[in-house]
C-alpha cells in the first residue's frame, strides 16, 4: 500500500512538473510575441517635425499655425497639428486640432502625394466692459479636405513640400450679448466649399529625426528589401 501511494505521488509530481514547464514555455512565447509586435509598431514610423508658411506670402509659422508632427511609414504617412493661442489685450482664444493621412504616388527624391485631412477648431473673442455688460463671438468649426502636393528631399533627413487642398468646412457661430445682466444669444450655421489655391497654398520644411531611404525603386520595393 505504501509503495502504491509513493508511486501515485511520484506520478502526480511528474505531471505537475511537466505542466509548469509547459506554462513557462507558453508565457515566454507570449512575451516574445508582445516584444516583436511592439517593435513592429514603434519601428514602423520615422518621426519628423513640420515647419511651414501658412501661405505663399512666406508668413513664417508652425505647421498650419501650430505644432506639426509627421510619422512616415514605408508606403504612407500620418500627420497631426495642434494650434493654441491666447491674446490677453483683446481676450481672444483660438485652438485647432487636425489629422492628415498622406499617400505618395511613388517613392523617390521627388515624391508627389495625395491625402485626406480632418480638422476641428474653436475660437472665442470676448469684449467685456463690465461683468454685467459684455459681448462675445464663439465659433466651432469642422473641416474635411483632399490634399495634393509634392515632397522634395534635399537630404535623407530634410525635405521641402508644397500642397493645396480642396474640400469644405461647417461652422457654428454664436454671438452672445449681455446688457445690464440680461443675456441673449444668436446662433448661425455656415459652410464653405473651395480650394486652397493662390495665397492659401501651403509650403514648408520637414526635419526627420532619423535618416530615411529615399532611393527610387521602380519595382515598388525599397533597397533594404
């Protein structure tokens, strides 16, 4: 009887030991997959900073009057912008957030592209005489546009671009008036359709934080491949 109990104890111990080893292998494989996927995510994009003029009159500003970041992948790119400003003298606040998907027609030192841009913004202009007598104009705007442009690489970390857009925007403007503590609001909806040609065309510079492969490959594959 003691031998039988000892045999079953050793048998169960072997099963638990094998199960523990199998779980350890599975966990290590899962951790390896997570690390590999993380590398794919973070190594997929080359980041770049965008500086441009808001129009062809060379009024220097950040990317579309804000801070711009570009993430360049092998066959597409993502761009984002953020603009915040406040003027205390006139009590004017403005903000804008935008996202752009960019797709090159082909790869090379001169790379024309198309893209889609989505932007949203909010502005507030307040004129206060006293706390019981003031007026304000607030505007909420959303826009969707198609982009067409060309990026010219000077070096493998520096490029210039020029682009224009065609699309539309919808805005909600609210005028608020307070006289002797009595408040009244007037709201209007406005829309716009048009192209970003002429003085509204955008040109600028992109500084990539890593060197990129800009060699033209007519087969559609990069030299690294």
